[in-house]
C-alpha cells in the first residue's frame, strides 16, 4: 500500500482501516453500549393483522416489581405522532402514515401497542404477558386481489386500498405498439423479502431534564433527517437533539429509516427521566423492520422484426403493506421509471399502483425497484429473441444506448415529478468485455445439454445503477495542532468502508499521509447538516464535499502561514505537509496553537449512472428442481474507482444478496396475515458455500461529468440484474421442456413444479 503524500491513494486497493477493530471484537454496536441507571424497553406488538382496538389494560403489568412504566398511545394525547415520508412526501399519502403506537386499529402483526420499561429486559418481557389486550378482528387483506376488491379497507376514510398510482412516460407508447411487428405480454411476480443485517436495530436514549437536551445512540443512514422528524414529534428544537452513530453491521436500505421505535425509545427516556435501552430481536426484525419487493408486473414489449425495442407499456401492483413510511414509495416508483434500463426505448407508458395490505410496511432494499423491473425486462428480452429467432446477445447489443446518445433521458415519473438522464457510458464496450471474459461463445455449446444428470444453461443481461442522490452533502476538515487531519462527514457508515475511502480522498486532496487522517461520520455533532448514506451516494457526495473543503483548508493554511512568515498568502506553497516561503518552512504541526477548521458543501441534483453486464452459467437437476450456479460474472463501469478492494467486496456481496433473493429468501404470510417465516430457521439466506464462483471486473471507462471525482455510485449494481439473468439461464437449461420462470424465488419446489407442469402439458 502506498501511503506517501501525493496523489497516489485514489485508485489504490487500500485495506479497510475499519476491519482491524471489527476482527478483534473491538467494534461498538448498540448491544455493546449501555449507560448507568438505564432502563430496558420491550415492546408489546399486535398479534392480529387487522382489527379494532377495544381495550389495552396495563394495570397488572404496572404492578409487577421492577416495572417503572407502561406507555400506550393514550400517553401522547388523542392522536399520537405519525411517521412522515422522507422521500416523495406527497400530501395524498399522508392518510397512510403510521402512528408510533396503534391507537384505534391495528393493521399488521407486530404493530407496536405498548412499551414496557423495567430494570431488566426479562422483567419487561414478563410484564408483556400481564397486559390485557382486546382486539376485534377484521378480515385481513393479504394479496392484490383482496386489496383491489375492497372487501376490507385498511383506511376507511380513504375508501380504497389503493394509495397512489405512479406513471412513467416517454414518447408515444400507443403509437409504438401500433407500428410493432411483434408484441409480447407477460405477468411477473417478485416475492416479498428484506434486508438481514448482522445486528438488528437498537437505541440507547438519554434525556437531560435540566438542560432539556436529548442524546440518542444508534443513529444510522440518515441521522439529520431522523433528528428533524424526532424533534417535530417531541416538540423540541433540532439542535436540542444529538444523534450519535455507533458501528453498524450492514444497512442495505432498511436500517436507519425512521421507525416507531425511533420515537418511542427517546420519548420513553423523557417520560421515565432515566436512560432507556432497546434492542430488537431477530423475530421482531422479521416482523417489523421494512420489507421490500413484493410486486406484480404486467407489461407489454413492442418490437420491430429486426429486434429493435419500440416501446413498453403496462401496469404494476406493489404490495406496500399496512402503512407508507419513510421511503416506501421508492421501489414502486423505480419499477416504472427504470424499466428501460440501459436500452434505448423511446416510447414508454408504465404505471405502478401502490396497494395497502395487512403486512409489514415496505421500504427500500438494495437496488429498490431496479431488481424487480430488471427481472421483468430481461425475461422479456429473452422471450423476444426466441420469438424473433434472434441471438439473445445480439438483440441486447442492438438495443443498448450508444455512447453518442449520452446524456440519454429516461422516462419522466409523476406525480412527484422526477426527470433524469444517463450521464455517460460506453455500454457496448462493457457488454462485449463481459461476453469475452465469460467465454460466451465457448459456453454457448452447453446450452440445454444434459451432463451428469443436470441440464445446463447460460444467460446474459445488462443494467444501470443510479447513485449520488442530492441535493448536497457537508464535510468539515480540521487540521489539528499535531499536524494530523480530522475529517467530519455528514455521510454515514453502513458497512461500505466509509472511513477508508474518505481517508483516501482526504489524503490525496491534502497531499498528506494516509495514517495522518482520522474520519468521523454520521453523527449530528460533526457537521452543520448532513444527508447520510443511501442511493449509493456517500462516495460521490461526501467525497466531493471533502475535495471542496480541502481547497478551502489549504487556502486557510496559506493565510495562517503568511501571518507567521510575514508574507502574502499567494507566496506560500504547500508541499508534503509543509508550508514554505522562499527558504523558510513550517510543518503543519507548527502552524498554530489552535486547530484550523473549514466546512464545505457539495451541491448536486444530477444522478450518476454506473452500468454493466452480467452473465451466468447454471445447471438444473430435473428430479429435485435444484439449481446450481457454476459461474457468475459481473463487469461494471463505475467512472472512477476510489478503492478497487472495497468496491470488489461491494460487488461480490451485492451479487450474493441477489442470488439469495433469487433462490432462497421469501417472507410468507397466511390468509389471516400471520407471518410464517418469523425466524432464520424458516427464512433461508445464502451462506459462503452456496455460490462459490462469483467474479467481478470493475472498469473506469467513462467518468461521470456530474462531480469532481468522476465517480459513480457503485454499491447496488451487483444485485440489480441477478433475478432476470438466473431465470433466463434456468429457462435456457430447460428449453427442451418449454419451462419459462415468471416468478421468484426459484426455490427447488417451485422449479420442480414448473418442470412437472411442463411435462404434464407435453403428455
């Protein structure tokens, strides 16, 4: 590793500085953090999916020795605080916001009803058994059909289980279908699954009655937004709350959003006048943290006989669960807006209807909406190639957006209007590189072949990955009196190696040694305002803010040196942590008795778009339905790499998550809205031995023009096309039977059922 001053660290495979403390067990997670005299909170959750609350009697629980308080919705007045939307906060969605405690109805199993505060968590759990709850059950809404029929309405004043319809448009879709030589129409479904991070959620909150200040440990992802929501709900000034980030064992879009507990634990600390700690167990996580996916896609594709895609149209139905909270609109919106992906499709009319059901509310999970929409599009392209008698690689190559078309506008989405465009890229070069590295021509000979009792298939697909959500990010740099540099960031660490990457950017921009940089992040105490880490934004936005702050800091260093050296700041040069004027020099450590500090903000409203192509080789056992992944390759252009090592880890991990969602992970409910996969014994996840041969190649072909680093967000690309590519590979392996997977997950029972149905149809 090169740690010398100079522009040498960006692009270098620097090992993660975070890993040393994690591997030694020195990390500080919420479970590791406690305060003196703290109480423990446990939450009573609804056992019913849908019903009217008749009575919550807490008297027996309050009388239990060791119990200090039992909090219900009544403690917050006639209407407890509700959780607003962080993204796309449309006023028409306000009726679907979640109350922090259920107060008239319950709408999903696991919805919070009460909070018990006790000396220990075990006493609090015993007290839960003593709370008498009476709920008059109502019919549960558990699927699209029942939601649309409206036999049971979750929000009666609204009169319907339809919350909102997103519409993506470009060109004239109807005219395109009139001109089409071939039209394909299919229905696809992607199952409900969710993020599973190592440590479930948790908080420690402390209220100081004397200073009227609140401190909350356990902040993640979007601390400043959550502070703003919490301050409003508690009637406090934002500056009266400190949100402190601890170590986080993964986020993946779910951790760090504002949940009921984000209000309940701080509010409990104020009510009790003592610190309060809450740690979520795994069953609570499966029941209560944001779910994702669960969408039906009914789409048509119009094509010319030469394989050009002329248009897309259709209707999608998103099962958003019981409430729309924080970022629940993102996935449904993205399904419609990004279905064209990296392909030049000029005519689009796609809609997504968000439906409320008696399931856990949905939010974002790595590649939200893009994983789902890519499954449908890539399956359709393979079906189109078969219909037209074309090569599956050639039809994709023909339709990829060309470098000369950049920037290329995507569909516009409404009602919360979003206009965006692909910023740069040579999609054809990446596509051809993937085919070459994969050995497409050689492996094509395996297509449909029976070898050692398994049928083999290969597939290829391309994708785009949006990143760098704005509008801005802050960075504060402090040159300490010992000559070291402290970087304070609004970006949050959610497992992406933030401390390492930002130290590389800071070291290069200040021409300092890497080991002289310290990065502090994610807590509201560090910078005036921060926007956090989501939408693959932290490197582009936070890193660019560091670049701007570094220029300001160097200017301020010249000013300080000029005052010491008796010259103009324009005569001062900076080189290798030393300032010079003629033959006189000072080290950074000798500049003054106080740290030299600056703060800068990077503004940007244009997304970056990384892009790539992936290919897979699978084999299928027709006797069991088991699918084996023999080879999986991803090639992606990220504009500019900060750290190839961490980026490689992001890509491989993302692909594994995609394979987990494609084959294993499934949150299942029964007809009464009871979750049937409430533990990791039932909810299957990939292990290290499941998918051993995954390869990733990262390129720097086309830097983004939208930020000074030239970087493109690259934390989600690996997961996006996996479902569609694997489904196509399975279909190709079983082409002799005519098997066409239209639904995930591709578990052995489902694949076997498809094989069995195909065999029966041939009899």
